[in-house]
C-alpha cells in the first residue's frame, strides 16, 4: 500500500500540543449534517477507535470546497454508506484550518481527502478527491469485512498451485 504511515505518533503530537494549530481553541462544526460523522474532533475519534478497536475514518475538508460538500451529501450521507460504517468505524470530519499541522505531516494536497486508519495506526486506504458512494463502498467495505484482529494486517499473497 502506498501510504503505510503510522498515524499514532501524529495523534500523540496533537494530544500533547492540545490541537493542531498553536493557540487555537475552537473546532469547527463543519458543513456535515448532524449524525453523518460520529465525532467532532480527530483526537476524540482516535481515542474511541483505540478503545473500541475499530478503524478511524477521517475526511479532511476545507473552506468553500465544492467537492467536499458533494462528497458529504452524496457519499457520507448515503444510506448504504452510513449502514456500512455505523458501528464498524469511528468517523470524523477534520477541517483544514483546525488540523493544518496534521494535514502537513500526512502530505495531504487536496480536498476532500479521506483516510481509513486501523486502530494500530496503519493507513489502510487514502482517497484523494471526490469518491462516489458506490466506489467508496467498493473500496472501504472489503477492508471492514476483515475480522477485527486482522483489520490492520496486510494480506499475504496467495499463489496458485
């Protein structure tokens, strides 16, 4: 996988410093309708993901991002996507102004960008740009279908006899 970053150290950085931008005290509530994402901060979502041994799904967004609003409305709010994610992930929307340090460390260059991260801190999938509901489900669904103890594990190659 292209991105085998360890998210854990980045979250620890955020927890130690208090937030991603020095001196910042307010988190944006974002443009997502109530109930689309499980948590209001990345830190809160990460703590829950670890405690519940579930993957963390983070959608990074920015001010006036047309495709971010479209992805929230068409993908994250889609009933099938919501059913697939509910109870199997901890999700959060992270605004670029609130998480500038984290975004820089992750190398995110555009919005929306979505990351699915195992409870062990391994980036399982990185989706840059708008992804429709079907494509999103096709990518994320198989990762969530793995048994919980194998979510962060890379599959061994299978060879034909």
